[in-house]
């Protein structure tokens, strides 16, 4: 279920509604999605990567296979993706131009 600002997932046998704006990044672990949000919290749900990308919308970029990041959570992109909460996500260096291009395109669209 989705209304544009939230997603509702099943985590630990409970329905949880998460504000999309609170999501930092998502990492897939096989068929499970680990949704990392502000406040050092993590929700695990069984969902496909494609379905989750569709629900989260255009303000998320894929930095590596099975890992999408909110553009609002990115502090900088160097050889790693540095997040505003201090976490660092690695990516394949050969994808740097693509990641920077996607990041800049989204920033420009939101301006």
C-alpha cells in the first residue's frame, strides 16, 4: 500500500507505516529488504527490489546492485557515498559517472 508519502510494510509480523522522507537507504538481502531510516532504525520486510523502487519513487538512486539511497540522505559522493547520518555506502567505482549523473539529474528536477 502506498499514498505517495508513506509506504506500509509487514515487518516482524506487524504492519508498519514509514514516511518515505524518513528513509535513508534500502539494501536487499536475498528476498528481504532492509529499510534504514533516521534514528538508527531498520525494518526488514519481504519485498522485491523492483516493487520497492516503484513505491519509493524517483528521489532514490541505485548505487549498486540491490542498494538504493535517498538523494536527501546523501552528503557527498566520493569513492563512497557519504550519508548525512555519518554512514558510508560503497559502490562499484566504474558506476561513479552514472551515479553522479543520476544524482545531479534528480537535484536539477527538484530545483
